[in-house]
């Protein structure tokens, strides 16, 4: 790390932040486009949910395996290939002739996203010294929120002027440019676990268990959904047993067993994203389908949250270099609880400035939580585990996003059935939204305690790698 050149550091932060912009931009822009997609393909709210969930599920399936491969084969190599796969997936999404084809292409795009998520933060952590990580990771998180900021507005403009497919087409050249820059200018591979074998059985068990769990959860309360959810839990239990005995496990369980900072920081991330990720999805449907606002106007309103996130994330990262990360992150989680509670009384006549104010409060809470929590995770492990640690944290984020969407889809199944969200079904939709916000408040409150339980990062050295 000491031999890393200034140029390499600059290129690393450029390509990492650009890639961190792409994926949230796509997700937030797509939220605005969902009603238009639903009208073109005549799909209900549950199918629309799967357009987002397919991407998240695929990403979560591949994150830990690709993180391990990055540690073994080279983080730059996996990162570049991830951008290529992501671009191909975006092109296929734009060309999709049906909702089913779009969902399949989103799954492919999710695999590329996993390769990016599992390596970008690991590359940054590899090339920057510990005393600079909070600041750099704060900038990287800010890029995520800039993507979230631009997504609703630009997504609304693109959808309204050129149709929803233009969102995907725009991502193709952007991803290709970042891939070319990383391949040509980023010097180094950063293999830290070279020569180890790859845990194929563990990777397969992990992927199958996660798919069964999330898909089964989305099919509750049916008997099939319950059986599939239980099967997923059993397969994941087998995965844990296998990893405890594997010679070169895809996921180092001792990172969790003997490292409370790593364990509770990841748990806090899982809970935070489970409680917040579906807010944009719900508010997009609320603003367009209940309030009758255009995609472009809805995008401008939803802009409030990520703009505040982008503004305050670097400051929060800087603060976590000087103050215990758990203090900053826990304060952010507590503010998020307040913001979610303020969304509970949402109704057809709720003042739009009220909605914008709550979104801004949520954005501030998210900013205080995200970059300090990332700093806590990456500072709690040895450098040989940066790829797996980065991938594990990203898995917590994506699994949380899937659980958040799963909670919403379950509530939709109970209150809306297979009907679309229209002005005629507005009352049932609002009942569903309030139920979701109530569940999210409870989850996020639990997350505050998980965040506080991690202990002090600066009070102990990072654990050494297992030999």
C-alpha cells in the first residue's frame, strides 16, 4: 500500500466513484419509470416489484463469491469484467420485448453489479492508508447518492421525452467508458489471497439458499412461499456448516465469530437497508398513481433525499476518521427512525412540502449512517479480507434492499392482491404503504441498538488473517 502512486490513487477513486454512481442512478431512475413500464406491458404491482428485485437478488447471490474471486484472481480484473457484464445487461434491458425478458436481463445486469460492488470499495481500501479511508469512502458514498439524486430527475425526463428504454441505453456507454479507463489506467491487481482454491460447493449453497429464501418470502403467505422460505433457511444453514469445515471457505466465518465490530456493523447495514430501500418505490407509486403527478415532477420531489445524502456523506466520512464510527452511524439511524415515522400518516391530501421535508430528513440520516458504517467494516478486518469484507457489506445492503421490497410485496399481496395501483385502488395502496412504514419503523429502531452494540473500532487492532 505504501508503494501506491498518487496517479493510481486518483484513478482508483475516479473509477470507483463513477461505478458507484452508475448502479444507484439506474435503480432510482427505474423507480420513476416503473408506472410507464407497467402500462406498456400491462403488469400489476407485484410484477413491477420483480423488475427491481431480480437485479437485487442476482447481485446478492454473486457478491460473496465474486468478492472471494477478486481477492484470489485480482480485484481490478473482476471489477472491469463486472462493468462489461453490466453494460451488456443494460443493452438487453433496453431491447426487452416483454416484462419477463426485462426481468431476465435485469438479473444478468445484477451479476455484473455484484462484480462491481464486491471490488470497488476493496480497491479503494487497498490503495488508501487507514487515516484517509473515511474521507475517501465518504466521497465514494457521496457518488452513490449523486446517482440517487440525478436518477429520479433524469429518469423522469428520459421517460417522459424518449421512453423508459432510454434509461438503459444511457448506461451502456457510461459503463463502457469506466471499464476502458479502469483497464487502461488502473495499475495493479491487488491479489491478497493468491494461490487458494475456490469454494464452489459453498458458493452454490449460498446462491441457492438466498434465491429460495427471497423468492419464497415474496410468495408469502401462500403454502408454497412458506415452504420455499423454510427451504432457503435450511440451505443457508448447510452453507454455514460447510463453511466451518471448508479448507478455503468463500466466506470466512471467523470474521463474524471473533469480530463484533464486523458482525454488528454488517447487521446494522442489513437492518438499515431493510427498513429504507423500498421508500423510493412506494413514494414513486404514491406521487404518480395516487396524486397524478408526472414522472418528471415526481423525480424532482424524490430528489430531496439523495441531494441531502450527497451533500453530507463526505462530512460524515470525515467525521468517522476522528470520532468513533458507531456514534455517527447510530445518530444517523435514529434520525431515520424519525423520518420513517413521519411518513406513516401519508394520505391523498398530504402537503407536498411535508413529503419533501421528510425526504430531506431521511437523506441526512442515511448520510450519517452509510459512510461511517462502511469505514467501520473495512477498518475491522485484515487487508487480505478486503474483497470479502466489501462484498459482505454489499451483500447486507442488497439483501436488505430485497427484504425491503419483499416486505412491500408481501403487504401488497395481502391488501392489493393482483390489482394495479390506480386512483381507484388508492385507498388500499395507502393502507399498504402505512403498514410498510410501520414495519420499517420497528426494524430501524432495532437497527439503532445493533449499531451501538458494535463497540469502539479504534480501541482494538484489526484481526489478522486466518492461516
